C-alpha cells in the first residue's frame, strides 16, 4: 500500500536545493579524493575551476582564491584533493571545494617536472650560451638558504677554510608553502642592488640539504627557475644530494653536487694561490737570472771585439791625413776653373756708362715720336668739346626766355602746366630772362 502523495509537504526549489546542500556538507564535510585533473580554468578573480575524474566518473572542483596550491594545476596531473562536498544551487550540481591539493605519487610529480623542463628548455632558459662565468676571485658571496640548517654552516666553514670572504646570507624557507616566493624575492633583491653597492655579491649560492622530491619542489617552481635564469649575478646551485637534480640546476650558471662543493667552486684555495705565487716568483727569478747571464755573456763578447780608444783615434787621424792629401789638388783645380769662368763673364759685360747712354738716346727718340701724336689728340678732343657745348647752349631754355617767353612756377620751384594748377597756388613765381618775380594769387 503506497502512502498518500497528498500528505507530502510541498517544497520550493530553493528549499529542496538548500536541503541537498546541507545533506552533502554534513555527510561529506571532509574527504580526500584521488583523480586526474581535466578542464582547468583560471578565473580572472583568482579562483580555479577544474574537473577531477577517473575511468568512470567526473566531479567538479573549485579552489577559491587564497587556497594554498603548491604547484601549477595542469590537465593530466594525478592529484589527491582534500576538501568538502557542497552544491551549487544555481545550476543544480554538486562540487568539491578544495582546501589542499598534492600530487598523487612520484610518477605524477616526475611527469609534471619533465613537462615543465621541456617547456622551459624550449624557451632557451637552459642554453649554455646564456650561462655566465663564475669569477675566480670574488670579493663577496651571497648565499640564499635556510638560516638554521647545516647548509649555511658548511658553506661558511668551507669558505673560511679555503679563502676567507665576506658572506652575505639572505635567509629563506627552503620547503613548504611560500618557499618559492621567498627564493624569488631573494634573487631579485640581490640583483636590484647597484653594481657599486657594498652588499652586492659577485656570485650567488642557492642551496639546501637533501630531502624528498616533495621537499625539493620549491626549486622546481617555474617562477624560481625564471628568476635564476634572469639573474645578472652568476649563480651556483647546490640543492639536495649529489644525485638530486632540480630545474634550477639547469638554469643556473654552475651546479655543485653539495653545498660544500658550491663553496669550493665559488672560492679559490688560499694555500694553492700562495704556492702558485711562490712558483711564479721562483720562475721569474730564474728567468731574470738567465737573462742577466745572457747579457753579461754578450757584453763579454762585445768587449773582446772592441778596439782600444787610442787605436781608434790613430785610425781616424791617419784617414784625415789621407783625405787632406787627396783634397788639396782637387781644391786648386776647382779654384782655377772658377777663375776662368769669372774672366769669361767679365769680358762679356759692357761698361754701365755705355748702357746708360744707349737708354737715354732711346728715350729721346720715343719722346720725339710721342709729342706730335699727343698734341693731335688734344686738339681733336677740344674741338669735340666745343661742338657739344654749342649744341647744349642751343637747347637751353634761357634762349627761349630771351625771346620774350616766361616760366611759371610754384613757390617751391615746381613748373605749373595749367590754369587750374595756377589758381590753386597761393604764390606764383614767374621767371624772365633777367630774373624771377613773385605774385600772390
């Protein structure tokens, strides 16, 4: 016998959705679920939406902004999610609210790291051409590691033992939440220091002791790897044990198997340097002694080949006598030739008086020819001038005035050409042949 349906209470959609939500949250308030991530969506407000699936089922998940996510969520990763089951009444679906997430098993972690390594390698972050040379004689060493572990003590001890230098520690967490961000801040902090800043190191050591793959994850973080590759200061990495390799080891300029090994690669050995200097000084001394001996030997040979100064002087005196004997006949012959040349030249020269007389006669002849021609040109010029003066006189207006005409002008001397212009002038001047008369108008 079925119960009467009319006895069931009538619920609103909101009441039913709220009841389902309360039932889910009360029965599945804390669960751990293993599955594979798919359809990962990073919302612009910081929330992450993804699906968690296995071979036969899928559940929606959401990680609210601020949820600790120690690695980048990518499709295909196998993870273990811890959280609570709830529902989203607006779309009638249930979902898993993520409170923490971790990689499921070593295989998943290694796959994620390999994919990340290939991606960063394709960008060129691991190229050998980008790696910088570690300085042979650094003045300061910067160390980025935990301030309380054995790593920093081993580095300080090894540096002090080999070649005491100024060590600058930037303390960071080397595992767990927030470790990657602290390491990036330390790398950037050292690099922003000016080149002449007293705390800017010449080389950096990024180190930590051994641990599991999960413990070393901060050194596989993409942001840390990019900060190591972008560092202008050379970096030596020493993360984990000798067999451990993290992604920062590919991006760094040099990898050391252990933190102690990093200290050795960053510093020379003082005793070795002193021994090398002694050997160099000894080789220089031997070389200098051999050079001096060679010079002394050459001087000895040169001294045996040199003549005594007196003998040298006697040779010069004898050569001078020989030259003087050979030079005297040559000088006499040269003087005789020059005398003959002067005699010939003097015979060809005429007395100055005769030359002056010839020049005077030549000048008188030229003057006699020039005078009549000049007089003729003067006469022709005078006749031309007189004819032009007579023509100018014939054209003069004064001759017209002499025949009874007059010239009417303004007070300023301008010629008046019409009756109208004459009526407009207060004073009129009239020029006759014998003078000027002025009349008021």
